[in-house]
C-alpha cells in the first residue's frame, strides 16, 4: 500500500485535504440553496389589490383588536387608477383617491406614506404580502396589519 501511495505522488496525484473538501461542500450547498425557489412566485411590493384585515394594535391603552374580537371584517381594495375602497362588513365605508409618498422624512426616519385624503396619513410597509399601516398623525394611533387576498 505504501508503494501505491508513493507511486501516485510521483505521477502528480495530490489527495484532497479536508480544507478542499469543506470548500467544495460549502460551494455545492450555496449553489443548491440559491437555485431552490420552492415553486413560489416572489411576493409583490405593490399596494394594488385587495387586503384583508388581521389586527390593529394601539390607542392610549395599547389595545389589540381583531376580526374575532370586534365581530366584523375589514378590507382595502387599491386599484391601478389610484382609487381605493375601504370595506367594513362588506359595505364600502370609505372610498376615494390615494397616493403614496416615497422616502418621506419623519423624525429621524425615512418612510413611505399612504395618503387617502379621507383619513389620517399612514406609514406604509409591505413585506411578504403583508401590509402594515401605522398612524403617524396621531400620537396614540393604531398599527394595522393586513394580508393580500389572492
């Protein structure tokens, strides 16, 4: 066996070290992970569409309200033509035009602001088909969470 190893070294064969093996394993793992999308489409960051209310947290007492605790559902519908409708119990409670102000300076932060004209301005954030609206005009306002209706 010793002679075989010496013979292979003489032919220029260099056995891989553990360092090389680990580097190859890491590279293979990274390639596999980056090519895997699990069949899902990327989440949209557009507000256009319908959004179902999940919960609201805030007020002077820091209350949490949900469709279960209030006994009603709410949803927003935002359209391509910058119109919106807000439904409570499947009845349009508010409608009009909306606009989004990007990179608005608010205190020490930069936020996106949803302006509906019919209500207080709200900070807007969309992550993974979840819409977060934060009242910014009221010190004890509510933080509202909605999910995209697909």
